[in-house]
């Protein structure tokens, strides 16, 4: 087969880690099959891709302003493609609003990227499409920590969330493919494997075919940890509802599983949790979080919270603040509720005033700042083993402690990929700064 002429790809990725990994898959496919190489210079690109997110309204409006701008700046003949979650939910509406777009492929149609670039006008946004055993090519933004997908889609019906409408039903990726991919990445230098799924601890409920070996998430963690070169395993996102004792015990006892847990609370009010269809109560969440703290004194717990969900009263919001005070999360991703198309909650008639939601978000953040000051100050003068995985533009080397605290030091590039001991000399809320000690 004749080698194709080299072309340049400019890609912008919005949204979550899943999207970051989808972009890596796209880059690998286009590199292997179409001879594309990455560029950061928009004007020299032959193909401009935006991998979109639709979880809140903001990234959706951003899409149209971005591609409008790209259309004016692009070189003559360059193509523009839109993929990801907004592609799934808007589909051909994107061609209507931006007729210069050449193709639209949904979050579950990534493997069709080669066909898309070779077709005049291509649309593929099927959310039933099953890519769970498609062997994508290899490309990684970061050689030291590797994202590995373990499932696609989501079976939950949280009433605020658009994701089941953009990524479809949940299907687990066969464990043999996951292990093979983790092995490949580890052999190329990734000592840290980051397992990704919308609901990781629901792993194993459904595979594309009955011939695949069934196992649950705890078994999968143990299986990946058997890969010799892998030193650290992280995962996101688990669901609090599926945090049974077996899962917590595997998490606590497997030494390669990093001791940081993301536990998306969403709300501390049982009433609101019911309206959100989260399937657990405030008490269940507290029981799991406090059990984790008791089992693993050094564990860090992060969370996602939505403020101003329809019907959220001052008392409901105080329940959320109460959980924050009790659990003392090491990290909170807090968002104002954003009504999404296709979701049940967007139809609820008791929407909360945006001003009230904004004030609640501010109160939540100032409580969290106080907690973070306390947590980071406690780390002063302590020594941590840090896996260095990034050289930042600022010139600092960055890495994470086992329990996911971000640590930065001045140092030499050759420390990348190494685990070193660092004494914290300057603890800040969002990052700890320190010095190497031997
Ligand atoms: N409005 C605000 N935040 C949302 N999230 C999901 N849907 C919405 C929405 N409609 C948040 C949740 C989720 C995180 C990825 O985004 O907290 O855990
Ligand atoms: Fe990720 Fe959700 Fe955004 Fe899709 S909508 S990119 S799944 S955060």
C-alpha cells in the first residue's frame, strides 16, 4: 500500500478524562491509517477537530464560538470535524448551525474517524454502537501515566445528567483487552495506570458477548496489579452506591491501588439525592466515606457536588455543607446546576434562582478553602514518595503522592518516570512545593 502524504492535525479536547482518552484514540487512528501528525499551529492544520463535552451548557456554547473562529483562521481546504458528547446530542443540528463543518462523530463512534476524514459530509452519532472490543492504535499524551478505558457508556439515569444520552448504555470492555493495553503502556514506561469508566465499580455487569470472561471491578483491580511493571493504579469514577465492602477491602489491601478515592456526592440531602435518582442516602454516603477514613488513615477523598439542583432548599444545601464538614474532602469539584436537554430534571418546575445557586457555590467554596488550608498545613515538613510524571511549562516538575496530592519541585527532566522522596517546604491549597530528600 502506498504511504499516504503526511498531513497535520490540530485537536482541541474539552471535558473529562474519557474525552482525553478518546482524543488519544483519534490521534492514534489518524496517525496509523491516514498519516496525520499533531500540530499546535491551527493555520498549518489540514484537519481541525474539536472533541466536545455537553455535561454543562458552557462547553456547548463554547463549541460554536470556537469552530466559527477556526473556520475563519484555517488554511484553504482544511477540514473541520466535531466529535464527542455534543456531537452525539446535537448530531446534524451542528451542520445546520455551522454548515462548513465536514463531519460529526459521536462519543461512541470514535473508531469511524478514518471513514469520516475520507467522506465529503459524514455523520455518525449512534449511541447503540458497540466499540467495546475495538482495538484502537496506541498514542499517549503522557508516557508516564496511561489512561485505559474499562467500559463505555452509563446505565444510570441520574436526572440531571446528559451522559447516558451521549454515550449510551454501559458495556464493559473485555478484561483481556484491558490487561493487554495496560501491559503495553507499562512496557513503554507508564508505571501508573489510570482505569477509566463512567461507573467503574459497576464493571462486569454486561459484555458485548457472553464469551468474555466475567469479573467484577475488585477482581479487575487485582488482575491489573499483577502486571509487574505497574506500580500504581488509579481509577475514575466509582459510584458511591456500588461501594460494597468487597470493593473497599480490595481498595484498602492491594498495595498498588493508590489510596485516593473519588466519591461523587452530588448532594448531601437525601431528599435531593432521591430527586436526582442517585440510589443512596446521606447516611450511606457518610458510612462509606467514614469507613474508608477508618480503614486507611492516609486516604484522600475527592468529590463532585452540584448546587442549586431543582427544589434544593436552604436546609437541603446545609445537609451538603454538613457532609463536607464531616468528610473533609481533599478536593471538591463543585458546579452550579445546569439544565440539560433530554434530561428529566430540566423539566422540573421548581428550578432554583441562579443568584441563589451562585451564592451557595461561593459559601461552599469558602468552607472548602478553610478545610484545604488545614489539610495542606498538616503536610508541612512531611516527606512523601512522589511519582514524577510531568514537566510543566513553568519549569517545575510535577507528580503525585500515592494519595493524589499534587507536588512540584525544581529539578532535572531525567527525574521523569521516577518515584522520589520530597519534603514539603511550602504547602499551598492546590499544590505542595518541596525539596528532594534522599
Ligand atoms: N449540571 C451541573 N453539573 C453537572 N454534572 C453532571 N451533570 C450536571 C448538570 N446538569 C456534574 C456532576 C458530575 C460531573 C462530571 O459533572 O457533578 O459528577
Ligand atoms: Fe465527559 Fe460527560 Fe463531558 Fe461527555 S459530557 S465529555 S462524558 S464530562
